């Protein structure tokens, strides 16, 4: 599973000003299995130790074989650019506040404390 996670390259575009390469944390934060999932793991790509992207990787049973499934979940409002084997795989734009109340998430901007 870790070898699959290592095939991803993730960049965080901080406020459209600079891009930072995120690092894959050393081990998955969770492992699991059930009747449909042979093995599943939750990996984190982080800026320092700040999680920016969750990568869920699962080996799932099918009728006569098994298949790999991947899901990505951003943990930041900033733009993320993901490559798999150096090829574009997934991008999400910077979701600036304020967002409409119909959004799937809400982020708040607080002024610096004095």
C-alpha cells in the first residue's frame, strides 16, 4: 500500500503565491478491512506535520478478482495539484472564503490576534 501512496506527488498552492511539495507521512494513520475490503489504509500528505491531503487506498474484493481503489480528500482550502507517476491525476482550485452556504464545507478567516 505504501508503494502505491508513494507513486503520488502532491503540491499545495498556498494562496496562489507559492507551491510547496507535500510529504507523505511515514506510515498510514489507519488500517482496516471488512467483508468487501481486503486491506485499506489512510495515508496523509502533509506540509510539515499539517495534514493537507488524505489518500485512502483499498484493495477490494470483486466476484472473481480484487481491484485497487483510491480516494482523495483535501484537508485545506488551498489549491492542490496531484500527480500519479508524474502524470496529472487530480487538481482542485483554491476555495476562498466566503463560500456559499450550499458548499460542502465552510472555512472561516480570523484576523490575527493582537
